[in-house]
């Protein structure tokens, strides 16, 4: 329901059936299997695809929550579906139950979401204060994929004697460095043997003969690398990384973030590192948009973006973990940058980056979070409520 990959299923359901009611059972873990179940009540259309159904489908969702402001109590998640709001079950777990209508815009192939009057009003206000989206700043990409990480990626390269240590090593950003705003500095940083470059604006594999130590190292693992038949069948060299992305982009400032996390974790890379395939990254299309990148970093780490995610997508795994994938993050809104409020957000974000891990950061983060809400037109009282 909530990812692009489900487009054919959504289209088939809408073509063959009237959708009467959807129950999204979210992360309630009703079954032993690791699934996120949903129940659909459908009515088959006639053989010509005709229907006398003109209403919008009802939509009920239930997801775990840490919200403690509740008075409703039920036996279990199933009985909680009859309520509305935050419900506590007998085992002490809390769930947020919502009732609304199915919304997919103008085409049922689009991602499905629950629509309520409160949600729609909230999103309408956000839209009124939105300057652009993350996807307008630059293309969101997943990191490199070597398909032979044990060969190309290590944290012990510096333990090798200098005469054996390969050329072509580059600093690598991985999820192990994840921290809001500024990456962690590891005692033994990860590095990647990166076998690509750009010549006359065209990406190509390096001339490995010009890097004898790297060639000697790779030859020790040649059987493993050549077993990647898809690399050779694609006309590539046996020593290449399968998905290297753009070698010229790594030297530029970029936002990096994790795929799965209960809280958003976005950080700025200014070290020119390569991003590993366990993270996503965003680089601005235009260098003059560097401040816009800092503004996006502030939004990405805010409690506002958690609320926005839950209003628009609400795709959560167990334990409240969200999926920060391209199709969601590219739609994250950015407020007006050329304003007093926008400039304050940018400057405080840069200040936080420079002060981490100072104790001052916590106070600045709280102030910055409030400013993000204000930038989208929400008062202090609304946020607190």
C-alpha cells in the first residue's frame, strides 16, 4: 500500500474490485510471522468493470505509539480497532487508532494513505509554508554497492605494511558513523578500495596497471571477484565495483542518512567520503544551494519531519522504526530559506555541527526543533499540544 513497488497490486485491486474498507494492522504483531498485515474488504466489479459504488473506501489504521495521553483501554489490538485515538491494551502496549478514508490522489496506482479531516488540514498548512522539497534540491541516491564487500571494504587497511597497502583507498561513510548532524569519528575508520574515476565527464574504471599494489591485492581475491558473472557479462572489468555511483560527487558536501530508524538520523559529510550502500545521500544540483542543504539537514532531524512522515506515509516496521527511503525523503518539505527564520535555522544548524559533541548542542537542538515548526506556521502551543 505504501511503496512504489506495490503499484501493480494496487492497480489490479482497483481495476477488479470496489474497495469498501481497509484495516491497516501495522506493527501490532498479531501473527508469529514477521509481517505487517492489512485486511481489505472488497466487492467484485461486474465483467465489464462496471460498478454502482460511488463512495470512498473507509480506512482504519492501528500502530504502536509512545504517546501516554490516553484514557481508552481495551483487551487487545483487535478490540482497539473500534476506538479512535490512543488506546492502551491489557498488556500495557499503546496504539494509535485512526479512522478515515482511502486517499490515493487521482490514480489508484499511487501510494495509498489514510485521509482524515485533521490530517488533510495539517498537510494543507505545511504545503502553504513549503518552499521546495528535498527532491528539488538534488537527486537522492543509495550508496555504492561492491557485491564483494569483504574484498573492497575494510577498517584495517592501515594495519597493513605500507608496501602492501593498496592505492585507491578512500574514506567510506557507513551506518556505523550515524549521528544526527555530524558523523561519528571511528577509532578505525572504514575505507573502500574505489576502482572508478571520471575522465572527460565520463565514468570509467581506473587503469589498474597504474596501481600495482592495488592490483596485487585484488589478484589475491580474483576468483571471488570473477565469480560475479553479472559484472563480466555486462562487459565490465573483473575488479570493478558493481554500483560505483558518480566518482566526481564524493568530494562535495552532501547529506547522508540511514534507511531504517525509529528517529530520523541525517548528517552532513564535508570530508569527501564515499557513501556505502547501507545509507542514502543527497547532494545539491547547484553549488550555490549549499545553505539549502543545511536547511534540509535541520528539517530532516526535526520532530516536525516525524509528524510529517506519519501524516503522509506512516510506513513503520516493528518498534516504531520508519523507512527513510527515496520515495518518502524526496517529498520532505523545506521552508522558505530567504527569510529571517530560514536564516536563523541555517546558522544554528551550522553552529550545532561545529559544536558537536559539546554539551551546548542539546539546548541548540531544542531551539532549532521549535524553529522548524514555526517555519511551517505552527505556534508553540500547537506543537506542545
